[in-house]
């Protein structure tokens, strides 16, 4: 469920790439919230190996949000975020493979495929921001499609009881 809340951000963030909206307030909020969730998962009284792993994986998202916010606030060019995105894309691939290998439910398959999709999106951020490839529109569309497919739609189906 938390993934649904996090996934809505790419939808808003990359509407900005089309020049429609700004993201100066939302990004720091998402990043800071993500950091707090990670701290709770990793250091809470009920922390275990699975929650620590979840915290580490969630940090990939929250650090991305914080870096986007930093770039927006300081006017950074995004190259550092681009290189971080390559690290995240490479990290997301074995997460996707491990998740798919152990999948036994619809949600497990969804999560594994989502990690694979996010790896592609982070690779696109690397190409766009670090290597300055002219793929801003394609990256924006990919983020919108993934925001809907990996977050909004599954979250909606879960909330309405269609999927459980």
C-alpha cells in the first residue's frame, strides 16, 4: 500500500517535464516522509530482516525524491541524480529478479514486474540527466505510465477490494 502512495509522485513529477506543474514543495515532503518510514522499518522495535530490507529498498525512492528536491531548490543540473539513478537502476534489477523468482501471488508478480519497470525508468533518468540524451518527453511519458500502472491502479484496486 505504501508503494501506491510513493508511486503517485512520478505522475506529478513528470507532468512537470511537460512544463505543466512545478514540484518545489512536494518533492521534499515525499523524500522526508520516505526517510521517516525507512527509519521506522529499519530501527523500530519490531524490525527484522524483511523490514530492514524493505527500508533499504524504500531508500532508493526517498533518496531520489530528496535529490530531486535539492536540485529544484538549488538549481542543480541533475547530473549527480542521473548517476545515482544508474546505481538505482542496477540495484533494482536483482530486486526484480529475486522478487519474480519467489513470486507466488498476484501481488508478488506485480511487485517484481514493478521493480523491473522502475529499473527501466531509473535508467532513463540516467540517460536524460547524466548523459543528456534528448529523451525528456519519453521519460515523462514512461513516468506517467508507471505512476498509473505500478501505483495508482493497484492502489485503487486494493482500496476497492477488487484485488486483495
